[in-house]
């Protein structure tokens, strides 16, 4: 099993029992910060950066979804929630969360899922055709120009770039990035449209990096 080691983890959970369990488990090999509500979470996010955020949705001072609207969140977010409807899962994926996990879940399974989202530092940086992507820091730039991307747009760009030259249909992209059955292909098509629009605004050269093969899907230009 893959492990999560030497990471800065923010856990936002209002259940005292679960918060202690999460802390006891992940603090053995990581630096863990605990928040029991949105106010505390926002305060910590303004002060330091994190490798990953484990986020409950039902919190005393509001919905965890509101935290995802903050521009200072660059770390991948793992939702850990009792809410298991397709509507809530799709809502989370629309925000670009790295994963949506329904409670209850064992600590071992949770760690394995988080580990899948956290690449080793040496594998986190990619550069091709002037595009540079740092998966660990969740940053992308084209020839030194920073790109203002949503989390979903970043996930798509990083995945296509890692598999440059390979064509993916919208459904396959959805399942490959979020490891869930595609429930709404229109969602990823919208994210793709917005991503390509933002790249084109930088320059025509940047806008041509993600291409469409008619009837098959999308791909990042290969070598």
C-alpha cells in the first residue's frame, strides 16, 4: 500500500472523535493541522501552505463547499463526508476536488486514496512546449506567464500533459482524473472549454497545446 509521508495535512472535521482518529493516524509520519470549523480552516490556510486538505462538508459555521471558493487554496482537496448523493458528489467534482470519499472509511483506505493524489516531489514537475506544471504546488505557467486556473482545469491540464499525445474521450478523461464513473460528461466538456479559452487568451501558441481529434477526443500536443 502507498503511504502518505512527510506531508503538511489540514484536516477540517467537526466530529471530535473522528478528528482525533485522523490526527492519531496521520500524525505518525506527517505534520497535521486540525480545524473544527470553517473559521479555523480559513485562518490556517491564510498562514501556511498544505500538501493536502481533508474536508468535511457539514460544519458548524457552514458548508465545506464554501471553503472551495477561496482563491488561496492550492492543495488538492479530499472531501470526506456523510453526504453520498450523486448531486453532492458532482458538486464536489465541479469544484475540482481530488476525490470524494463517503464516510465511514478505514484510515488505511483513506491514506491509500490520498497517496494516489500526491506524487513524489521528483515526479511533480512537468514542462513541454513552453508549458510548465508543478503538481505538488498546483501551479501552471506558459513561458513564465502564470495561469489562473480552477482546480478542475488544473487537473485536466496536468493529466493531459502527463499523457501528451494520447487522445482521451470526455468520458475517459472524467474517469481517469477522478477515478469515478462518469455521471455527467457535460461537466468535463465545460471545464475543457474554459481551460482552452484561458490558454488562448495567453497566446495563440499556448491555445493550440490542447487539441481535438474529431470524433475521438482531446490531447495535449506530444513531442
